C-alpha cells in the first residue's frame, strides 16, 4: 500500500526534482481556486466543512490526551470556538519514539510516498484549509487559499524533492574491489541504510502556519523522522487539519499515526520550551520572533535548529523608467496582508537630492508623495482593498501602528481603520507610511505590520551602504531595488551578495518582492540574521538523516 | 591561470564525483610509496627535505607575524627544533577578511581548481609530509606515508568533489516563465550566485593532522571561504607544509595568499578559543577530545561546527568459522599505531559461556587467551612490530596504560616497552589487553591508546545491548562483529542502525576495522556522540556556502 503511494506519485516527484534544478516556473498544485481546477462545489464544500468545525471539539483522537485547549479568535471578529486534545510534551515524545520503531525501518521510498500522498490529499482540502487560514491569520481569502493551500503544498513538495534527491544518492549496496597487484583483489560488499535523526518538532507561526510549517514538516517526515507539530495558539486549525490528513494516510499505509502528532497548547505556557529541550527531539523547524528563534538556537543544543526570524526589509530607489510602476508596485507590496509578511518592505531609501526618471529628475519629496498617493489610491475603495489587506492578526500589531505614529515623523500616508463589508468586527488597517532621515535609530528595527518608512539618504551609494549594513546587522528576507543604471545595479547586487540577501530588481509589474515561488526562488538565504536556512536546498534536508553502513568480505 | 587549474583537474574531479556516488574502490593518489609511483629519488628527497627543515625557522612568511613559536618533539625521541611565525588571532581574522574580498568573487570553478591543484602538489610532497607526520604523531613510516599523504589527499579530494557537486547544482541563470491564461506569461530572469560563509577555522589534532584536517580545509576552501588552520602545538609541521603549498598555489593563481593561514601557537594558550569565538569565524572543523569538541559546540554559536570527538569502539564476538583469523585481525587492529586511532577497537564482548566455531565450541577463557596470544605473537619481533606500533604520541598515553594496569583486572596480554632499533629514545609500547566483566564502569569511557578489554557477557544478545547502549551514550567511530549466524547479524545490524554507527562484519583478512576508504566508507556517521558529521557527505559541505539570487523582468 505505502509503496503504491511512491509509484503513484513518482512522475510528479521526478518533475519536482527537475524543477528544483532548472528553477524555472513549475507547480503541480493549481493556484487558481477556479472550479475547473478544484470542482464545481469545492468552494462551498470547503466553506461548509470549515463552518461545521466551528464551536466543537476538533475530530482528532490523540493517545494520552489530557483535557482540551483552544481559544482561537478570527481576526475578522469572531471566536472559532474549536477545542483540540491536549497531550503533555513528555507523552508526545514518548508516543513519537514508539511510532518511530516501524517508521524508521520503512525506508526512503515509503517515507517519500507517504509524504506525497499527504500533500495530494491536502491539496484536495485547499478550500477548507483556506477558510481555516483566513480565520486564524487574518489573510484575505485569495491569499489564504493560494499561500495557505497550493503554494504551501508546493513548498512542502519542494522539501520532499530535495530530501528524495539526497537520499537517492546513497546506493543500497556497493561492491568495493581493491586491486592487490598480482594477488586477487580484496572484495567487500557494503550496504548503506538511510536512518532518521529521531523526533522532529515544527513550531508554527500565526501568520503563515502552513506555508512556513510545511517545509520543515515534509523535510523531516520524508527523511524518516517522526514529527510533532506545535502550532501557534492563535493559528491551530490549519495545522490540525494537516495533522488529521497526515494521520489518515499513515494509518492507511499501516503505520502508527503518532508518526505525526499535534501539540496544541495554551498561549504562553512552556510547551515549546519543554519540547525543544527534550533530549529525543533532534530537529526543530521554527518560524517566529527573533527572541524565540535565538533562544532555540542557543538552548536546544541537542537538535538541528532551522529558524526563520525577524528582519528589516530593504528597498533602494535610485532611478526609474516608470516611476508610476515603481510606486504602484511598492504600494501593493506594503498593503498586501497589511505588511504582515516576513518579506514585506519596510525601509525605502531615496536620495534627498531626488532621482532620475524617464521624464527627468524627480525630487525626494515628489517620490515620497507619489508613494503615499499610490497607497491612498489603492486603499480608496474599502470594499475592494479589504480583500488585499485582510485583517490584522492581533491587537499588538494595531498598537504597533500607533507607536509608529507616535514617533512624530512626517506622515506620507496615514493608516486608516476600515470597516469590512462582510465581517463587522474585522481589524482592518491600511498602511502607515512615514518619512525618516537616514541614521534614525527607530527605523533600524523591524516594524512588523502595515508600517514603512521613506528614508532620505545622501546618495544612492549611501542607500546601498545603509541597506547592506542593515542586512548584516538586523537581517532581511527581501531586498528590492530600482535603477536604470547597470553599474549601480552591479553595486547593489554586490551588496546583496556580501550581506547575503536575495535581490529583486525593478519590479514594476505583476511580481511583488513579498512573493517567492517554490522550485525557483529560494526563500531566505540562511546567510543573514533573519534566517539560518533557506527554503529549500540541500542544506535544509541533508542533515535530517544519516547513513549507517555495513561492510563484509565477499 | 586559476581557471586552467579547473580544466587541468576536471577529469579527476568528475571521476571523484562518480566514485563518491558508486562507492566502489577508487583513488587518484597511489598509496604505495614505490618509486614507480613517486619516482626513484622521491623517498630520499623527502627525507632530505624534512631533515633540512629541522632546527630552523620554517620558511613561511605571514603578514603581521609577531614572534615565533614551536616546540615539537618527535615521539621517536628528539626535538624538531623548528619555529613558526606566530600571528595573533585578531590579526589572522583581519587578514582572512581582506583576502576574502577577491577570493569570494572568484566563484566555484576557481575555488575548486585551486583546491585540486593544492592537492596535486601535496601529493608530490607525500614523502616529506610522511616524515613530518611520523615525527610529530609517532606513526610508523608506512602509515605516516599512506594516512598522512595519499589517504589524506583522498579525503580532501572527496570533500572537494562533494562541494563541487552541490555547487554545480545551482544554475547560473534561470528563465522563469509563468503562464497567465490568455495573457502573455510573466517572464523573469533569475541569476544565482554561490557565496561563501566567510572565514573557516580548522583545528588540527596531534595524531592525524592531515587526514583529519584536510576534509574541513578543502570543504571550506572549495566553497569560497578563507581558512585559518590552527594545528595542535605538538603536530604543526604537517599542516605548516600544507599551508605553504596552499599559499604558493593561491599566489600563482593571483590571490592573496592569506586565503589560507597558519595559526601556530603555544601549547595551552587560548588561541583556539579566541579564534573559535571570533564573530567573523563562520565555520569550524575540529578533531580532538570530547571536552574541547563539546565546548566548541556549546560556545562557538556564530559558526557551523563540525566535530570529531572521542568514542568507545565496540566489538562483538558471537561465533566464527575461522577463530584464528578473528584474533589475528583484532590483534593487528589493537597494535596498529598503538591504538592511537579514533577507530581502534576497545571493548570486545564475548559470552561467558563461550562461542561456536567451525571446530566446535570454544570457552570464553580460550577466546580471551587466543586474543592475548595473537597480540604477543604479533609483537614477538620488536624490530618488525615497531613499524606497526609506531611510537606513543605523548607521555599522557603512556600514563594511561599504567592507569589501566592499575585497575587490577586480569591481564591477557601485557604492554611491553620496546627499544626501537633505529630511534633510541622512541616511546614504543605494545597493547595491554585486560579481562573485564560486563557492567564494569571503568570500561565505559574511552581509553585512548594501546588498551583494550575482553568483556564477559551473559549472551550475544547481552553483548548487542551493551554495544548499542554504549554507542548511544558514549559514541563510537567503529563497531566490528563476528558471527556465522544470519539472524544474529541482522540483530547486530539493527543495533548499529539504531545507535548510528558503521558496522564491519567478520573481518578476518586484510581489511581492519580501524580503516576507512575515501569515496566508499563514510568515516563517522554524525549520528552518535563521537562525531556530529561524517566524512564526507552532502551535509558536510552544503551549509558551507549559501546562494544569493537576483531576479528581474525580461
């Protein structure tokens, strides 16, 4: 049964491996929620499935459950009222170790086949997951569908593809034949077994629980590890659905479903710390704050720790052929999901003497004003823009907007609280854009949320220096630059390479710096303080398993 | 010039990549010191070169040198009298950062070409390096030649091959073309640049400075990092020669020779700690004690740390077709370089009720006695055995033999101090073999040196349990077992896989458990406490570089 899964998915797996090598566009999971892709009733079925979950105990039976937890609030203004079984950390790791016994012997084909079947079934539930993502993270529905469904599944598949590629390199058996001059050669048979590390922990975040959670989950699962998924208390449902699907597939394949477990817990208890420091937890994937990520890196010493943390994303405007395209593109990037993306731009450097454009020189003030205007224009129709902004995930982010306003900097676009036409209680806020001077220490930290700064610099060289130094010191997950000058572009690229951040040049169309595409764009580089790993590459998977060999004479 | 190096060595590189995938026998560096391989005068030239170095300042000009250090003593009983320039840690990292500027821009082909040219030139100096290894580590000449020369070069090349394989997977450029239904596709060009981590540190050991040092050195160098080599104060010369060769090649290729630097220092100063905690040191490769290795893992938090530490190597004797072959093979493994190998066997488990052999049952006492006799026989001719034992690297190991004897356990073969026919002052000691009971806490730690125990167990199942638990708790770099029973072999293999140690089954011929062959055997697994990495695999190289991409519309 479980090896059937491998055969069933092998063509897609091979395409995925090839796509990750070519790095052209490819995805097996349609990003359009069109009925042509997902069926006529998929949208309504997904919504109904989500509604049916509300106000009840989530249908997931976990051995050793000891009470229930769950207090998720939709950022659109209502309580989900869903409870989840709570299992204590010690019991979770104990069950994981027991489940490991048969799982680890199954080998790479089975691990990969089961992983791919889980992904295929998750894809079929993309609408239900989209509603779950929307009403935990606050994303607009389209983003919740795409980023929470097919794009997350792409990133999961990408990790499986890398894992398979690395494991498939290890031969099952080799004949070693060493010449001995005139004598017979020495002949040995060597068998190589891929063995997992043990138990893996995935620590989910509140904004992209599936997109940021799937790479670690599938990288660990496909390399034979058991996985405990600890969701953020504010965004349990998307990962609970994921765990439900994973366990259903594991059971069908004849394995202990505790190969994948859910660690739902109360906000601010120490479940994460307990799990992270358990001696049997050998791998941790984390997305969240720098404080928590750094704590894991410092304290979970028994584990391989893969973190994605905070960063201060950088934009340089040097010159432009199409300034309208520039500000339109940036305004969209700032407004999308109210800047609650690890890749959303924050500091936009513009020389105080202005820039060159196709229509001649434009002053700093005019560039800054054009950006503010572009945001206001984009946000002019609340009924439309709420689909773009979504809702603010938590009250802390609303407070942060107030704190930014309290800096007293000149306001280029003010954040407005909007009423959502569909959800009365939704926290909807448009971006706050402020003007700042280079060197202002307030802008050197991350302002997660709909907050950005247009920063006056001495020159583009100064902008480059500021961006490079900020990436080295504070990290960044994105770096965007606009220039019509090839020499400047080269300098900027050099700064990106020295500081270790991916660069997007002259985005004025339908691609935004916030977005990365699986199989083509590496998400994060692992080379600056915002993340110690990239999604996905060999380094992300190759240390999640080890090889044990047995040699004997033949 | 430097790209010529790549072209010159490309055929060997491609063979190396293929060999590491097939894992059959292969080596480009002849292990026999025969004049046919190295030329008629190579042996004498190498000896003369070594002698010419004695009693002088080593010919290596390092910028910023501030005095000299060096107090190496040959374990064969004389002082080398060689001094080396001393450069302070702060200056070393500063020079490395400066050298990095042009080196990092050179790219994978140049990094790999330069690395392979260094290896080719090191091979030509194998005799000189052999004498240097012999008179710092105490190895016999043949081992010093093979392990210190061609086998070390093999392990260096293996690391380069893996590094090349991983970097070659990253395309220089990709066209990303995303369909947009009836509209034109979105087209982007994406360029990918391999960037190094920064400065790498290699911490050498006193027993296999080149064999254990080359994998980290070449893995880091071939991925564009600058490298500071900090030799053990007792074994500087082999790595000083290596640095000399590396700098000569770098200079010829037009690079700042400070891409590779030597950090010779006084014994017991804090050079290692200072370098290891410098913020610009991003990679550390270490071979040595568990105390120092664990310290690095805990404290050098800014760096990727690859360690090989202590372990307690395990042997199980369950049954044998050829008991004479078993004890002959084990006696050789125990005597070779006086057990001063991280892979030398230590605890040999035998059921107290004896074992089955082709000639019928043999009692525990007879198995133990046969082992003792085999050692005594092997050591009967001092003039011959000194070539095998070499000399004891340091006085601490001689003391450890006395401590083992003082345990008061029954002696199966006593350690004898022998006089070396050629080197009067050489510290030569044959193995001490003791009888112990299972559960004796004294044998659960590593007794590095010519010290081993035959351990009486309740049964082979008990032996397996002891071996497995010891590997999990204390680590092991080797595990050897003898059995004629396929079911027992399966149980032993399962124990090896669960505990994460490579297994050798029924070695009775010309292969010894101490030895691993590059391109075929992984050295270490990274899956037990004795080492957190294996030599070499993808995990050993893939995180030494990162990828920075630049995308733009086309």
